[in-house]
C-alpha cells in the first residue's frame, strides 16, 4: 500500500499538547528510507529508530511493527514505541495496543503494560476516529470499520474514496458478503476494484489485470499490469516483465526480452521476504538463455534507468491487518 496521510488537524484539536516532532532533513531521510525498507520486508529498524527517537509518531509506529513482526508478538520495546506514537494521537498504534488481548504475548503471559489499559486505547481511538468520520474523513471511516468490524463503516469509507476500503469491499462482495443479486455480483466487484485502482491501489490494479485477462479484454489487462509495475508493486513488475519476455502473445504484447529481463532482474533486491526470489530464480535463466551478452548488458542498463525514474519496489503491505 502507499504511505497513509497524516491525522494532524484533528489530533491538534483533540490532543493540543501532543505534537509529533519536526524532523531534520537527515532524520526525515532516515524515516523515508526506513518505511521503504519496511515495505520491502527488509530490516528497517536502524533507519526507523533515528526518526522514532527524534519523536516522529509514524516512525515510532513502523518501528514497533518491525519489532513485533520480528518477534511475532508485542514485546516491551514494541509496546514502548506503540505507546509513544499513540500518545501523540496515532490511531494505528492505539489499535495495536488495544488488540493486545489477541496477541501471542497473552498466551506467553508476558503482555506489556503501560499508561492505559488496552480497552482505554480502543475507546480513545474510537472517540477520535468517530469525530473525524462525522466530518466525512474517508480514512477515519475505515478505521471505524477496523474498530467495530461493522461492514457499514467499510462501505461508507469506500464511498468516501478510501482505496483500501474500496478494495476490501470488492473482496468481500466477491466472497458473498452483503446482499447482491447473483447476476450483479461480478459487476459490483469490478466496480469497487476499478475505483480502488484509480485511487492508486496496486493490489486492485492486479485484480483488474486478472479479471480483464480472463475476459479477453487484453488492452485493459495490459494497461493495469503496466500501471501496477510503474508504481513499483512487486507483483506488477514481475508480471509485466514475464509477459513481455516469456509469453507476450498471451496479452498481445510485442516481445521485448530486454525490458522483460530488466524488470524481473530488479526484483533481486527484494530478498527480505515474499516469493519474489523464487520467481526471479526460475524466470531469469529462462529468458537469458535466449539472449546475447549484448542484450543482457542492455537489459542491465535499462534496469538501472528504471530505478532512477520510478518509485521503489514494494510489497505494499496494509498498515493494519497484517
């Protein structure tokens, strides 16, 4: 997923004494690098710690997430950073602390304690999110869905334009949630995916790619896989490269082994997690065996240029829910 927008205005109104730190240029750069690494499933802790220790709430949240995911439960240190961010009004941190009762730490009987009980943080998050949602804030409406699991909040958020909510609506409708006439279901699913994709969600783009490919609408399939690749989504980059170099006829592409090889070779840097490396190791030799050394060099040059002109590669994990 892209970095979610700040919740500054409402927090300043509701929590006037809690203001996230202003970072120096070096600290801001460290934060940005850390978030990129986090979304690539790489070690991001050293970079995030720089901004977190400077008082940045978003960096504190991501640092806590990194520690929690590495340890597979909320440790004392992870809790410390969640609480630091929550104290500054970060709703995602409030939710994480509030969900401690579902964390592995409960089974281990070592859940951290802090300034407030988990239920108090959930109540605080609900109060702030409800206030913002009453004013039509799409992200706050989505957070209300996370807090309540009531699908009506999800629909309100989707209608207000939240890309993640729109994606979740599509997934839910496809799985049979909500009352939809059977012959209308696919149309509605595609509607939500399209809205989410147009709002910049690469996972929705790839869903559309699959739908249009299956329907034989190849121009649309090509458009969305290229779009997903252009913003750095790992699955988009791989599929775009694969269908350019390995199976161009399937999508009506003109074969381009150089570009296809270049795109898939970019994924070698995603060595922190996911299935990217397996795909790379299987596909690159399949392409390169039909290329000359000159073509491979051209592909490497193309990959270098692509990196300087496109966003960093990412798995786009959602901020909450993983």
